[in-house]
């Protein structure tokens, strides 16, 4: 990776910048960050300074440097406990020369230079478990940042853990223990203490090292294209779009509804989705899942029964009660052939359980040979689909088919068999 470009200038000291606080006026937490005897185990020396950015010009200079280097590690901290859309609270960036913590809440801060950086097709973005980080910029810009390298996905493809966290991965690959002292931080709070900012900086400090090690290993083992396949979904703009008419499928319990109850659940959940977006409130704070199920089962025809539904916010009932009843009545008027069927989702197929178990053994053998998690290859439900004759499943496509799918089909079609030998199960050609 190129290392050209000049480092961004360090911002002028600010009295509210946790990294520039006067030693005499630091809080106990800030003092602890600078006292080696009170810190977590130290990482190998990293000479990159951490810049606290609270103005647009400094952000622009930093982003220009990153664009020259053509690579940037990034992470975000956000809150969405009280909103539908994520509230960006902090952005961490790392180039070869500097690490920056960007304060999007600073007065007058314009994040357009950051948007331009993450959307630059000439700049590789390195992140860990980055779906939500990418989604934030999709909401901001309407585009998916590209290209990117997700270290969590790469690690899974190398057998380091199906959904390994950033800290454990840094420990495994870099040998650096990271503390967990700020896991419950309120990132919207200002000012942030120095130890909080340094903790946040660590979330991007080791991403470039992870990228180099993991990417080299993927190339060496012929799995780099696997990563491209896995990231294709994250690169698709449709991944981040919510279809209100399909939202009911994510409501727990709707797969047990029947008849018009499914139609009611679908309509009310679609209403909840659009209303939550309009109000910018979490879905459950508009209407809990349990209320949707109660409405679908009880099918009230007036607003009176709504007063007895536990968990239904009085304000929502007063403002939207009439609309909820309308949705119930409208659903009952729908033609039967337009009712969705919840039973078609997540239903165990009538297949030979022993054959599914045998297929799971074949999958386990292939996973062990490749040193990769079995769960990364397929689920039991998918195996049941394969036994039932369904072929449009992930394990029978792309790299998964090459690694395990073909072996599973060979077994099902009698071209291979399982044999016990010296306390182990062996998968071998049928004629061997």
C-alpha cells in the first residue's frame, strides 16, 4: 500500500479538547490515561499521534492526506436507543501517519470531506464488522462506501472465528491485549475524557495491521475471492433498504399466525415501519411486537379493547388507535389469495432427520479439512432444504459449493460414503 502524502496538521489546542487538557486541570480519568502505573497493559510502541478534530478545515486536511495514501481505517460510535436512525457521535480514522477522532457534534462541523473520503473509489476502507458503519454513510449519502475490507469477515474465512470481536482478533493476530473499560460509554456526552478518546482511537489503531496479515493469508490460501463474494451483499445498496411490506417477517411469532391474522400483522407492521421512520423513533417505541401479535389474534373492531392491551403506549393509542382499527378492518376485507402465509417461513421440512444429520457430518468433515467454522458454511435448515431437493441455497453456490456443496451432493447421489476407521469418520468415494 502506498505511503505517500504529508501528515495533516495538528489542530490548535482547544480548552475542551480532551487530548490537549492542561495536566493541572485533568480529571482523574484523564490523569490515569497518562500514568503508566494506572493503564491497561501497553501495546507495542505506536508513534502516530491522535488528533481530536472539531472543525471542518482540520477534517478536510486529514481527509486529503488519507486520499493521497489511498487507504483509511475507520470506525464509528453512534446511538439509536431513542431514534429510528442512528445518531453519529464519533468517527475514528487512521492513516499510516495519524489517527483522528472526529467530533460530528462540534458546532459548525461539516462532515462533507469525510463523506467524500469514504465514497472515494480509489481509497480502500478498512473496518471490522462494518455493516452498521457502512449503513450510517448510506443514510448520509445514499451510496455504499467502496471498496472496503471487513476484517471480521476475513477472519471467519481463515478459521479465526465466525464472528470474532475486534479485541480478540487483535490479540490473536497482533498479540496486543485491548482493554474493555469503555464498553458502556455515552458517546453523545461532551466533553469526552482523554481515556475515552484514546480507547476509541484503539478501535482503528490496529486495523491496517489486521488488513495486511489477513489479506496476505487470504491470498496465500487462495481465498481472497471468497471475501469478495461475502462482501457483495454489504456492497449492495438494497441491503440497507427496508421493505415495509416484508417487515412483518422479522416479528417473532408471526410464523405461527394463520389466515387473516397474517394479513393484519403485515399491514400493521408496515404501518409501524413507516411511522417509526416519520417520527424517528425505534420501532418498539411506536408499537411493540407483542401488540402486533395481539392485534392479529384478537382482531378488535373498536378502540375500546386497545385500552386493555398491556404495552401499548397511551400516547400512541390516543393518536393512532383509530388507524390501527382501520388497518385491522382493511385486512379483513382483503381477498384470501392476497393473504401472506406465515407458515411458509422457518418451517421444518418433512425430511429424513438421519439424512440431514449425515449431511451435517459431511459438512463438518469438509469444514475441518479447510480449517473453517462449520456454521460459516451452512445451517441445519439449509441442509434440510438440500435434502428436500432445493438447490438455491448458499451452500450450493460460490465458494461454499466448491468447498462443501459438491461433496454434499456427491454423498446424496451415492457417489461417496462415510466410513469409520480408527475412531474417525472418513468421507471417501463410494467405490473405494
